[in-house]
């Protein structure tokens, strides 16, 4: 019913998860930050991917589901003040290679990957840690389970997020909805707080950090189908560019700059572990 197999995307090693009964498939590239590059289900591809950025090792990949660790969003002036280091937007995990730990087909097709601190990570984030990501596909649903372990002698502060690029043709953005109870948002284009009435997609760049969404779930409803996201994430960011065929609905554990402000930050004592799960469930439009 399920299978896990190795494949290649150009020169990159990739792993495919298959649900043979539903023809669903997820593709993951461990060397590009454990990036999910494709999620095919219900007869179509649900993720946008700019392949040129995938195959350029110097580029941040635009597309798929990038992993944002240990700091979703941007630090003020790219500075991690407490440690006197610099860190690029969204942290370093998306730019580092993960190694395979295990794979299997019990309860779904799954793959577990691991990232440990190394010389590159410690330049920005001087802590010892281990992060494992388990990707599990079953039907038209993908679960990503992150386990962060503090292997240091000091407290480990971190935030975690994901940056899924959902495939939405530009022409369909005016009919695409993201229901929310939020009344306020940080407009990251205008750099000011704004009132939220209707999220208008497609007219111009939209980069809204919802301040009072009041839920650990969110939904993207487009003419092609619906994506429901749930799990341990309470911060939501909506990003869309005009004339681009994607809408990003990003779950974060904390706001941008949390490593400096402490707002919403997760802190692990030495030897402690925290598990955080994200579920993505797909459904087609009912005729």
C-alpha cells in the first residue's frame, strides 16, 4: 500500500513517499534543507517550485516547503544580539544538508531526517542541538513531525516554522480565500500594523503577519481545492507576489525577531526535547 524509494532531481538525490492506493506522492530533497519539493495528490500538484533556485546551491529555494529554524522571519539587522552573531532571514536549516535516519511503510510512507549542529550552524547559533524531521504520507495528508533535542549544557532557545508555497494560478488569486478571525496584522511591506478585513490576493505583494488569528489551524481555499493546516503552530504569515502562481500560508511558533525579543520563543533545558507537528490535508473542490 505504501512505498519509499530513492530518485534524482537533476544532480540531487531525492526520496519519494508513495501511497499506492491513492496515487499520492511526496518528494523530499535531504541535501537542500530537507525540502519537500512536490506533493501530488487528488490528480494534481499542490506545491509551486522554481526549479532554477532548487538547482542553484547558492540560492534560497523559492518553492516547496522550506524549513525555518531556529528563527522564522528576520532578526533585526540580521543580528542575534545575545550571542553577538549574524543570522540570515528564516535561519540556516533550509540551507544545510540533512542526513537520513530511518524510513518505513508502517502507518504510511515515512522518512526521518536529521540535522545536528556543525561548524556552519555554530557561527550563527552557538548551541549544540539535534533536530529530526519525520515526513509521513497517508492518503492526501502529509504530517511533518519535528523533534528538537538540546544536547548543550546551556538553555536552547529556538523558533520553528515552515514556508509552504501552495500552487495557485495568478488568475485564481481573487477567488482564493484564507479565513481568519484576525483583526490586526503586521504589514511587512508597509512596515506598519494594519486592520484586517479581507485578505486580497493577487493585486500587489501581500506580506501579512496575522497578530490575532487565535487558532493553531489555518485553511487555504482556492478554485482548485482546499488545504487545511493544523498542529502546534499559532503564528500565521500570508505571502503572495503579483503575477506569480503561488500563495504562501506559513505556520510559525513565534514572530520574527523572537530570538532577540523572547516573544513566543521555545526554550529547552539541557537534555530536554520538544516535538512539534504540522499536518497538511488536501481536498478537491466538490462539484
